[in-house]
């Protein structure tokens, strides 16, 4: 039986590295990391969670498509 992956487990390696580095510096990033670890579906995230993911994960909003916001395209691996 396979374990259900969290959003944190599914993050692209570059984004995950940025989140890990930010979590060492900022309490907000650490809280975001735990939030991502507790969710398994992208739609469970709030707009604030996605905003913080973009900030702490060093993701530029200009490179994101509407599908990135709605479904996590280019942010998580399915």
C-alpha cells in the first residue's frame, strides 16, 4: 500500500529547495512548510498559502499561468 503524498512531497525540486532555505530563516516559511505537509490536494490550499508559496519558493507571478494558480502546474509534480 502506497503512502499518500503531501503537496510538499510533490513540489518541484527547485521550489522545495527554496522553501527549505526560507524555512531556516523565517517562521512564516516554516509554517507554510508544515501546511504543505498536511495537505494532499492543491485545491485545499488557500490563496494566502499560494501567495506565501510564491514568495518563499521564489516563484515569479509573471511566469505563472492561470493553470499554475488553479492546479499547481509547474509547481508540483503529479
